[in-house]
C-alpha cells in the first residue's frame, strides 16, 4: 500500500539554535510541510500534547548539556512513552557511534548530520512520515477494532449499540459522517437508526424499502455513487452523506448497512480501512443478533409472567361437581388462556382461548381478553352476548392478521343446564355417561375479525356422569418423534376409555398420555379444562 505525504503533514522541530530553527522552518514550509518549531525539551512535550504531529525532527544537544546528548536521550524516552508510533528523526553536529546506538535503541528512526543536505533531509522526512502513517493507522485501527468489540458486547439495547458503532467508526476512520440503517422486523424496511456528523433532522426517519434497488448491491462494500440507482434513492444517500456503503450480514442475511461519509482528508478509503470494515461488520452483526436473542429471552420471560398471571391460582368448585384445569407450557411463549368463574354456589362459567401468535404481543392481547371477560361476565350475561361484547373490545385493540379463538359456557347446576357459544375455538367434547360424545361447535367467527358480529348460543343438558372437556390445539397437535400428531380421534378414544374418572383424574390421565406420546416435547402450549358431574 502506498501513501503520499500531503501538505497537511505536520513536523515538530526542536533545536536550541535560533538560526537552525529558522532555516528548517523556511525549508519545510517551502516544501509544503506545516512546521512547528520549539527551542527546548519542555516546549517540545507541551506542543506534542496539545496537537497532532506526523513526525518529530529534534536535536540531541541543548543548552544545558552540549556534549553528551543525554538531555536529548531523556527527551526521546519521554516522546516514546507518550506515543511510540510517532517517527522521530534526530540531528547532531558531531558523530558518536555509542550515542547513535543508544538513540536507535530508544526508538529513533533515522539520523541527520549537521550541516544537513536539504534533499536528503526532505527524503528522510517523507519516507518516515509515510511509514509512520501506515504504522499509526494500523495500530489505531486495531485499537478501534477492540474498542468497537467491547462497545458491541456491552450494549444493552439496539439504540445504544448502533450509536456506539457510529461514533467508533467515525473516530477510527476520520471521516465526516456515519449513518446506520437496520432492518425493522415488521415491514422489513431498512430504517435510519443512528447517525453522527450529520444532523438528525436530515436523516430523520429515512428508510429504504425491501425492494429498493440499493439492496441488490449488498454483496460487498461499495461506492453507491458508482451504481445505477433511482434518483430518489440517490438523493437519500446524498442527504445521508454516503460515499461508501457497508452491508451488515449475519449468516448471509442482510440485517443492516452503514453509510460512511467522505474522509476529512478527502482521500479515498484505502485497502487497510476496507479490511478493517470487513472485520468489524462481523462483530456488529453478531452484536445485533445477540441483542435480538437477549430481547427475545426477556420478552419470553415477561410474556410467561403475564401468561401465568392470567391463569387461575385456584379453580373454584360447585357442589356435586369437579373442575380441573391444566396448562403445559412449551419452550416458546404461546397465547393460551383459561379460567373458571363462580358466580353463585350453583353457577359457574368456563372459558378457554388461544391467540394466534407467540411472545409478548400474544400475551398482551390475551391480557386484554381476560380483562374484557372479567368485566362483562356475570350470572345473567348470556354467552352469545358476552362473545359479542368481548369481540368488539378485541377488534379495537388487535393488529391486522391476528385473531383469538374463544369458547365460553355458563352452567347452572340446579337446572343441569349448560349454555355455550364457540367463537372459532377447537370444539369442546361432551362425554355422556353412556359412552356417547358430541362436539360443541355452535357460536360464530373468531374474535377480532368482524367488529359487529352476532353470535349464536346453544343450550344442552349436563347430567350426572357427564364430562365436558375444553382444550387448545396444543393438545391435539402435539407430535411424537416421527412427527405424527396426537390428533382429535386419539383424544376422543382416550376420553371414552376413561369416562368413569372424575375431572382431576381424567385431566391427569390425558396430560400423562400427551407426555408419553411426545416424549415431553410440546410444540405449543397445551391447555385442558375438565368438568365432571357426579
């Protein structure tokens, strides 16, 4: 890699002879350098700590010690301790092999004898400035790589991560701006999520749709100004100051990209900087994935807490009957819900539901359902009316393509009368004492689709020896090691063979059969309610 000294190269010159300083200042300035001259070791260190220099040209002998060079050697040690990547060239008016060896041991890059030859001096300076720039850049990028890795690992959320990445990249590359775009989970568009060096109001809510032409070039790091893009995309990139686009991928999947503004020096990004970017984008991709996974874990934990909080701590009972409920969670959070509500000593309501989807959205939607059910349910509220009221609430709080299956029944033990409405849920099974069974389908559509929907209801007898079984699809869709589903037929046969059991034992027998069938691996939450009449 070749680098060229430009007029911004800054040279710090130290000598205790005024005429030497002036001669060097004029020579260097005439050759396009930016010289800064000082006459003492203390002044040199002050200048070095106050601004950036590309090289130091210094005498070894000063007024306090004009023969041994010790003062110059001590100064050299201070410079190396402060910045051991800074090239140092020493000048001396007399030759000493021992002094030269000691100076080289302490980090000197080269010597210039006084009086100097202008061409030789200039060539030495240019050579070591170039080498120093390469060395300092390499160490700077390596340090930046480690700092960026630490920043990515310790980030606690997406906003913090992308902001840190943008700041570290700008510091490492010395460029004008950095803007970062990440893919949104809902619309899959790439939204601007962080920027430095460019006003937020310019980037604002800038985004690139999933079908943007820009995305077809995301196989490598590239200059978007050299690609054929629609004018609208070209304008957005120009506003964001993007002269280089860096795709961020994870397992070959594009999850974001970085737009880099031009460097402050106005020189192109060199191969070493491209290699640096190729390395750090892997760290960034892993950081984004780790945050996503940690976010999912937190979401699952929170959803699980919400879900568990919705389930009854104790199931109420009424005389002459037994009610038992069970919820077997899967590894992922689902949206199952069940409840038993006792209104009097002889009346009870049973309900069961399942939200389409998983995670926090499903748990939050189910909490809305629970709140609505408890707000409307009463001894006098008919199941069809309750379904209609709850449906209107859910319709006003549900996202597109989401819905809830729901079953609600009201039972009066004195009248042996069970009234129910089924809103698209798995039809519960009514087991007769004589071994017959029927499915409870009547009701209407799932909740959350049609806001004004009139539900039907059905009234049946629930006599001594009967059992009613409510369940979610996690019960019938559990699979064995060969991928076969447990299925409704197997469930009905199991219930018929054990219809003499009470609700608690029948519920346990079903759940034990599911565990044996699946080997303990549930693909979805399996929820079951059983009520028996003695």
